[in-house]
C-alpha cells in the first residue's frame, strides 16, 4: 500500500490567527497527505506528544505573535526527548529574516515567510520527509 | 528502536510506529503482530459511532479521562474519512482531544479511512491488537460517523455506543435498519440543548419495538461538553461488560473476532495475490479478450482462481 | 420625456453599444472581459448606466447625510466639519514605555489613544503564567493589575482623552481598572470617553482570543452595557467587528452580513436581559476592514450603514435617531500586505484608506508597510500616519460628503451587497442567530471556504498579488525590524511577585469571593470586578475565578 505522509499543523502559543494554518492544512490534504490540525493555543509539550503519538512525518508550526523564538525550539527539544528527533519540523508566520538562522540552528529545518506559495511548501515537504524511517 | 520489546513496555513511539507499519501494510507490521498476538485479548474494546456533529470526539475524550482517572490505561483510535479524490485526509478528531495525552495516561491515534467503507480503516482491527499487547485496559474506537454504514464497528468492539444529538430524529429513522440493531447503549449527547427529550423519546420508542430478553440497550442523556452524564455512560458500559462475561457471550464474541482477524488477513493476502495475477501479461491478454467479447468474465475469473490454487 | 421612456432609450442605445463593444473586444482582451467579479463573487459588468439603478428611490435608499437611512453618512457635515480621527493602534511592551508614548502623542495634539494589549492580557492571564512564556509584551502592552494600569495612564488626564482599548474576553476587568484609575485621580466614571472592543462573537469565529463559553460571555457583555448606560454614559461599550473575520478570509458581503448578524445578537441579548434598546444602542460602534477592491469597499460601508439603520428601526423599533446610526472605525487590511517588496504596501494602504474615507469612516488606522514581517518600525508607522494626513489635507476627497453617491456602479454595487448580505443574515436567523451559527461552526466554515478559495486563486495566478505572484524581485525582505526584548518576562514576574507581597491579601481573597458570588448569581458583575481590581486582585486572579464558575470555551467544529 502507498505510504501516506502524515503532517501535524500546529499553533503553539496564544496567537489566534489561524487562517494560514487552516488553508495550509486543507491544501496538504488536497495534495494527498493525512493532516492533523492542532487548533489554536497549544503548548510545545502538547504538540510534541501528539506528534509522537500520531507518528507524523512533519510538524509545521505557525506563529504570528512573535513568540516563535521561544516556542519553536522548545517543540524541537521535546520531540527529541520523546524519541521523535527524526520528525521534520518547519515554521511559518510573521518571522523576521534575522530570526531564521537562530531557528535553523535550533532544529527548525525551514521557515516559510508570509505569502510563500503553498505549492512550493508542499513540494518541500515531499522532498524532505525523512523517508528512511519507513524503509 | 526495538519496536517489539518497546511495545511491551508501552513505549509511545514504538506503538505509534507499529500502527504506521500496519497502516502502510509494511511487512514489519505483520511480523510484529505475529510476535505479540499471544499477549492480546485482555483489553476491553468499545466502539463509538453516530452521525457527524453528534459530539463523539468530545464524548470519547471525557470517557477516556474518566477511565484513566480510575487508574486504567486507555487507547483511542479515531477514524476520519479520507478524500476519495486526493487520498488525503483532515484528521479532525484530535483537535477535541489535543491535550488529553498530557493530563492522562491516554494514547490516541487518528486514522484516515484510506478507501475503506463501513466507518473504519482496514488497519483499525490490527491496531487494536497492538494497543492490547501494549497493555491498554480500554480501547475506544471512534468511527467516521457517516451515518448508515457504520456497522463494521460491531465486528471490532465488544460494546457499541451509538451517539446522537438533539434534533437528529430524521437520522434515527434512516439508521433504523443498521445502527439501531448494533447499539448496546444509546447516548443523546448535547442534552443541554433543545429537543433532547424528544430525541430520547424517539430512540426509546424505536428500541421498544425490538425489546427482548437479556440486554436491552439503555438510552442516556449526556452533555460531554459540560461533562454531565459521562460517568453513567461508563457505568452502563461496565454493566454491559459484566453482562457479556456472565453468560459467556464475551467468549463467543472473542471467537468470532479471532475468526475475523484471520479473515481480514486472508482478504488482504488474497487481494494481493489476485492483484499480482491481474498484472501478469498473460492475464492482461485474457482481460482484453473479455473486452472484445472473445470470452466472458466468468471463464477468465475461473481461470485465474485455478491458476492461483494450482499454480503453486 | 418621462422616466420610463428615458430608460427605454438608454436601454436600446446600450444594447447597440454592447454589440460594438463585443466586436472590439473579441480575441483581444483577457478572459476578464467575459467574466469579471469582485472579491465577493459579485459579477462586474463592463459598463453601468441609469438602467442599473432604475429601481433606486433617492429618499428611500440614500437620503441626506445624518438622516435615515444614513447611506450617505452618519453625520450631516461629515469631514467638512471635522476630519476622521486618525487613530493608530499601538502597543509597547511595558506600561512605562507605553505611557511615555501616549504622553508624546498627546503633546502632539492627538486626543485619541488606542491601546494594544499583549496576548496574555487579552486572554486573562497574568504575565507570570506559564502559558505567557514568550508572549509577554509581544503584540502590545502587558497589564496584569491596577498597579500596571496606574503607570500606564500616569499623568494623563482621563477626562480629556478618549481611549480605545482592544480588549474582548476580559474587557470588563480592563474597563474596571480604567474606571478605578480615574477614580483615584478624582475623575468620575461619567467623565470618561472611550471604547472597549468587547466583541466576543468574532473571537469565536475569527480572532481566537475567547475565554468563556458564549452564554456567560454574553451575560458579561450585558452587564457592561447595563452598568455603562448608568455609570459611564459616554463609553462605547462594544465595537462590533467585521475586521477580523475579513482578515480570516471572508468576503466583503460576508463581512457586512456576519458583523451585522453579530450586532443583532448583542441587541437581542441586551433586550432579553431587560434593557431598553434606546438606552444602549447609541453606544454600539462598529469596526470594519478596508480591503483592496476600492469601489466594492466603498459600497460595502454604505450598504452596512443603510442595513443597520433598517435593522434598528424595523427589527428592534428603536426610536432615538442615534440608535439607528452605524458609526465605525476602519483599519486597512493587514492580510493584503506582502512580505515581498514591502514599499508596495504603502500604495496598498493608501488605496484601502481612500476606500474607508470615501465610505465615510469615523476613525481610521492605517497599517505600516512592514507588518507582514514584524512589529512596525517607527519610520513605517510615521509613513502610515502621513498617508492619512495626505488623504485628509491634500487629496480633496474630504471636501464633499459621500462623493461617489450617484455613480451607477457604486450605487448598483451598494444595492447588490445589501441584497447578498440579507441572504446571509436570513440564513443565520434560520440557524437561530449568530451565537448558534458560531457554536455550530457555520460562520467559521463560511470564512474558511472563502479563505481557501482566495488562496487558491492566488496560487493559480488568477488573482494577481503584485510583487508576490507576479512582478517578483529576487531579493531579501526588509531587514530593519522591531523586536521585543525577551527578558521582559522575568521582569514582569518579579513585579507581580512584589505586588502580591505588598497588597492586602486578606482583602484580595474577600473581593475575589465577591466576584465569584456575583458570577454565580444574577447581579451585575461590574461593581464586584471594580472592587476587586481596586484591591489589586490581578487580571489572572479575577479571570481565574470567572473560569472556575463559567468554564472555558472549547471550539466544537474546526473544519
């Protein structure tokens, strides 16, 4: 049977702007992936635990409140603690260019700027999912 | 990661990975079930079905929290429909139980139907065996909730709970044929809303027609959102369990399910064999002859069956 | 020639013209010639003539500014009397910094303050709450107690300024703090001017900063209405907001419909709670988005004004003319800003602001060009304000009232938006009103479907976003960005610890018990909350008590 890419689209922190996350979740579904959307106001602990339980291939974090430098690396750390270090972690939202090196150092593999084409995002996921875990 | 031994210790990552293998029909999944099957048979499996919008997910979250608070280990398998076009799925049940795993000893897994009909995913059955082997006391299975074709859950769960919401009287009429027969308990959820009593009466009058000796399914008013009546539902499930155990019915169900475990694998194996056979060039040529009416489908089907049985 | 003959003549000349136009255009223009629509999906014709507004009755449908049905404006002289209020929403991380900024702005002649709170404050959490980690001071000022509020407004004459506070779920507590600060400075509540957003329904449907379930939330809002109608008569007790639903992706038609449906729900609830419609209706204000399609937006504002007047008069039988007037604040559409070629955003904001002014807004916030990247820089904020000033003082659009009235297109579009919006309101009525429609996820689904359709049209290139999906430049986004110091969290924790050590904790316990009793009973919550903030009970403590009584809202439907 064909393997499905499983994705968790998550909103850590208190930010309630979920337009982008929901549009993305739906687009990923239309692209044939199995998508879990977290809903708003989730903690890094909840997100990491759910990612591991659901055995997702990718966690896509969205934050527009400016708390990304605190929240995104924490999700990565917790994933590693829970044995989910092979899960691809991506970020999006209102994230200044200057913060991108910091986030990448802390395990967020790629950060998408506002208005990044969804097609490109989907292609990125397809190209970078850690396929070895299934093979 | 040694999935097999880690599953026995209840390691979340190992359980999650094992279910992925099962879902992807990865050979490692089959090998794993082969190794752990002896440890299964202890968990009590409850199926929860009902229309979309009846609040199944919230109800399950409440049930799981209550059972876990009593010291039990609870596993949840929640199935959502996959898109027949893209094959993708929005697994929306999780959103209503997102925080449950941190506050309680609960494992939850969302599954897409991946083309299966009947409200479950074809891997749901084996996924329950994984959870069973991992030491879960209760396994709660949430079906898609598409309405009428939800009877499969009866083949996976020992107790089946049918969830309705006020105003779903018309649905009940439609469901009469299938779902009403499989329910061991009926829940009128969102009972704080208008019309709950009316729906309750509708359900009771339908059930009344088929009242019989033995277990008569109770109808409960619950508000999962307000956490009211969930304890009664859990008590009813426990009573049903005792009822099944006392007259030996549970053992009979387990025999039926063991058979279904085999049947399911057989179906998969046979389908694989059939598909392999269909791909062969020789078969393709025969199929073309069916299309041009040089032969008929029965002849070719019999020929393929013959080949499969005798060809080895 | 009578009216009928005149229209017939126009019709036949129009048909002949259409034939010629079709010939000229075939094969030459893009598909837009055959098929063109606004963002709301309203089809746009190549040309509009008197035929398109043939049914219009000037006195019935337009009237005069300041007169029913207020299509042309809520006030007789509009901007010739006074320009709209240029009210820039701003939040600075600390109360000290914010206070300095407010004093500076007041020194420059500004009379209106607009306060942005950070997310923990908006969610009724103190700055030392674990969930506040990383969020303190990020999108606005952090206020956890009356002590913070005292510093925030230190030296500001609260009887002489009008203060707009973007606060919703815990609006009662922040308003109580504002009243308490005024009292300590010898200013009675009856002397206070300002607005609290206080619109919980759009939090459920679009913005996300809800705390309590709908029923208790609506009760708190009613208590605020009732309390203010007696004690704080000049306060705008709610700003019913379409802005955030539009940002979340709905269309112009949906924005009008969902906002007015929310308005209907608030009026319904207040009447049910025993208030007289004319006692609170004139304190209702609105908040709309100014989006890209200039003329559709102008039509939207005009349609909204006319519809609300009809709703208040016909549905609620309001008697006071002031109860019929839709007064609104506008903000340009943040979601249209691109992170690519940020200076283009100045032009977008200008056009959007122009729509708001041509639509007759009472106050306006113009977004800064770099907001898709971070909080705006000071320079960007200044350009945004200058944009409004250029519109007001140089462009001439403020010189006459409702200058686009009588445009065949704009009037036709106004009628069409009204017609389509009534359909949605009817649908929401059928579902049992806006509260029910939000509870069962109807509004959210409508918004999401529009957002998805919009995004797909951008992805396919059918909808052009200059600089983003067409006319791109290869280059880095603007680098000069504002950031908030993350050490603020620990500073705020220490402040709260000190506050809790020095206040009278026995009194705090007593006043919190008072809030709990009021919340569980039926008496107005406001006096108990004012008593609690006055004893320095914190925002988090007060909201904690309310959470324990009311529970927390969990969305039922997501997709």
